[in-house]
C-alpha cells in the first residue's frame, strides 16, 4: 500500500499542477472583469505542444536537448519526499529532507540556466543571469525558513515538521512560526515568478525572468519546461499549506482510502493558497528590477528574526 500511495502522490502532482495553474489564471481573469481561459486550458496547451516538433538552435548542444528532462525529473523527485497526501513517510521519502529538496530545486534552476546560455541567445542569457542572481539571495532565506519550522521538530524532515506543527496547539501562533510562514510565502512568489517579482502574463521580453530562461524552447521541450514550472508552483504551495499553515487533513501511509480522501482536502488548501496569490497579483504592481533585492532582503530578514525569536520565546 505505501508503494501505491507513493505513485498516487506523484500522479497527484503531475495531473493536478496544470489544473492548479489554470484555476489561478481563470480567477485572475474574473477579478479583472474578463472571461479568461478555461481552467483546463493548460492541459490543452500541453497536448498541443507535445504533438509538435522542436526547433533547435544550431548553436545548441546536448545540454539544451537534455535540460527539459533533467528539470522535469528534479521536480518529480521532490514530489516523492514531501508530504502531499500523507502525513507519514512513503517508501522514497528517505531520499532527502527539505534541505536536500532545496538542493534538487537548485539543480533544476542550474540546469535551466545552462540550457539558456547554451543557445547563444541574448534573451536566454539575460533571463539566466537574472534568475541566478535571484537564486543566490533566495537560498539563504529558504534555509533560514526551514530552521524556523525545525525549531519545533528538531529536524528538517518535512514529515516530522508536519507532525510537530500538527501536534502542538500553539505552534501556528508562535512568532517564530508566523515569521517563517510569511517569509516562505514571499519566497514562493519569487520562485514562481509571480507579482511583485514578475508578471506571469506579461509579454515584454526585456522584463522576463522565469520565462526568459525557456524562451528558446518549442514543441515537446517547451511542454516539459512549462509542465515542470507548474509542478514547482504546485509543490511549493503544497509544502506551504501542509507544513506551515494547515498541517491537518493528510492520510496515513497504509490506507488508500485516506490518501484518496486527502486529495480533495489538498484541493481545498490549494484553493486558499491560490486565492492569496490571486489577491496579490491583482492588488500590486511588479517591482522595478533593482528593487527585487529589497523584497528578497526583507524575506531574509523576516526569516532571520524568526530564528532569533526562537531563542527568546520558549517553544
């Protein structure tokens, strides 16, 4: 049964990620008084792109061709080590903890940057340079965020973190946890190119960061890149809700019924997270590029204060 739930969890990420992004896009259109695309539009886009051939630059090497598969595999790997539908570790959860998961995400970002540079495209190089600079500021803040939750569990294992927050009646209102939650949500916006860092629906190439790294891809390669980016949003949102905000509602590792029931519960949690993203996307403007460092610095300082607070307030 744990093996079946392991497969079910990965399938939930694979199948649910496009729907999650489609629902956010549709909600943003409704807020803007537009009809907007269907929530199933990402599935149609994937089907269309997977039927098309890929146009490859004559300057590209095997790095460009292999990067989409490596990036896709990285995010799929993260899906097996974090609590998505169960609160107990599944067979492959031993592969890494949250710090290890952050390194896997870093590997995906590094591979995308290499692929963007491999095509000798100015646009790809610009996007890779900007994303790499942002990543150098995101990683220290992310590690501090994990420390704020690890104070309760004395571990950086996501399942132990979930159990510690779920079993402590006051954990959610501790200053350390509140500050860590706020900092992590800010990093979720950064990692997925959302407002106020980047406009995901923008079409001005000079201001693209996330999309700038994959601008040279087309066809099947582009489909894998887009699908992988949707999986990243789904995974980070799930970690945010299941570990930081609402750690309840997950099944156990020995009940298929519990795992199946956890899927609609997860959908409800993601609806709340998606609503917060929609509100921010609809209420704020994109920051100027040179002010992004201030936003990332704020996330780092909030996480740092959260860690320091753990030594002042007894948990």
